[in-house]
C-alpha cells in the first residue's frame, strides 16, 4: 500500500511559477509513489483580506490550474478544505496542545503581520495549527512544500508528538519533502520570495506576451551595467530560473556566455522566455480545455471531497476516542 502524502495551496490569487517549482511540480512527480491528497485550502485564505464575491471562482480556478499543471485527479484526491469540516474540528483539538511560544516564533506569522498590519487576527496566528490538522487528519507521512513552509511542518511534528504524548499514539510525524531545485523562487524584483500578494510573479497561465512584458524589465546581476561587462550567473535571479526551466544545454550556454559577456541580459531573457513558454504552453492548453468543459472541475472536487471526508471521519473517530469525548 502507498503511504499517504498531503499538501495544499491557497486560493489567494494567481498561482505562479514559484508555486509550480516549489510545490506543484514536485506533487506531480510524486503521484506514482505516494497516495497523494491535495487540498485547496480556502479556510487558510480567510486569514487575509477576503473578497466574498470572487471566492468560489478562485477556488475552482486554483483547482483547474493544478489539474492543468499535471495533478491528475485519477491518481490522487483533490478537494476543497471547507468541504471537509473535520479539518477545523481537529484544528481546535490541536490548538490545545500547541504552545503559544512556538506559534509566535513562526516566520510567516511575523511577515504576514507586517504585510497586514490592520488585520492581525487570531487565525493568522494559529494558521500553522490548521495546517497541522490538514496533514495529520490523513496521517500523512510526507508533505511536499517549498522552503517557506519547512518551519510549519517542523511545528506539525511537534504538535503530533505533544498530542501522542498526552492522549496516546494516534499520529505519525510527517517529513517535509523539499525539491532540490526551486524550493525558493525569488520574484522578478530579484529580492523577495515570488508571492501572489507581492505582484512580482509570472502566473502559470500567462500568455507568452504577458510573460515577456514581465521578463523584459526583470532584475539580473546588478553589477552588470553594460552589455560588455561580464556577468555572474551565481547571483543572477534569471539564471536560477534557467536552472528551473531550461534544458541542460541552454543552462550551460547561459552559464558560460554570461561570464564572458558573450551574451547580454536581453539574450539571456529571450532564451528563458523560450524555455518558460515550452513549459507553460501545455499547461495553458489543458487549462483552456478544462474551462471549455463546464462543471468538470466541480465534479472532480465533489468526488475528491467524498473521498477525503471518508478518511477524515475515520481519523476523527479515533481522535475523539483518544481524547475521551466518545
Ligand atoms: N516563491 C516560491 N518558491 C517556491 N515555492 C513557493 N511556494 C510559494 N511561494 C513559493 C510554495 O507553494 C505552495 C503553496 O503556497 P501557498 O499558496 O499555500 O502559500 P503562500 O506562501 O501563501 O504563497 P504565496 O504565493 O507566497 O502567496 P502570498 O502572497 O499569499 O503569501 C507551498 O508549498 C509553498 O511553499
């Protein structure tokens, strides 16, 4: 029997190439090895400003992009968090074994508190507890995530240990699986992590024209002022994108020619644009085909919710007995 693997993505905006490299691409690679359970975590998305009128559509769009990017619903469970209320039930119980001190040390909480100064809510603070519930509800042994989520998975292990110590062995301690390449994609500003909310991203469904508009002004090696200056690929964000999207020959050419000013940054960007287009085009095509089949994504999500709920109910029965309420 394959071992359970869980991961999630927030429907907070445009899913971008950072999400793809850090998470989705890895999920797809792991589909044959693990019993994959993937979730559009709409309750997590409530912790920041929330537009009620577009929420339903953003959830469906997030699912569509993931399927188009290779998350084959025949090979995994794909569902929406709010359709399985056991997530929030378990989160409450786990809240009671999670130290406040640990939550207050979470980097994401500190960063999001700065970004959303006018809305530092309790949900933002206990976000990692709901994430622990998402994972532990399916007794997942593996959680493929980008680098920014490692701290939360470490906390999930701590929460599982604390629960097991107090109530008896129920949960395994999950391991985080981080890709060798692409665990932290920087935004096109070359400074902050590529983020939905920072507007420094290339969206997975963007057209070649839109992608070029973003790549053309993207920050490269800032010491390279003129075309004739040699560049340093090791500190160039564009080179790291090449390592994620280009073939070996292109990567080697860029590495060699940038260092001797054999190519300029515009040449390098054009090569990257070709590589990106080769990856993104089939994803865009599959997403359009899904859009042209009304109700298809909703049907996949309905089926996924039924499968997830059956499993979640089994774990919650065990949890309720362990804590003595049944
Ligand atoms: N820049 C990134 N590089 C590599 N991996 C990334 N992930 C996110 N950004 C990068 C990974 O994508 C998965 C799903 O992310 P999410 O939507 O749940 O989390 P997020 O961090 O909120 O995404 P954003 O894009 O950064 O959104 P905002 O702007 O709302 O903060 C996770 O596995 C994450 O590691």
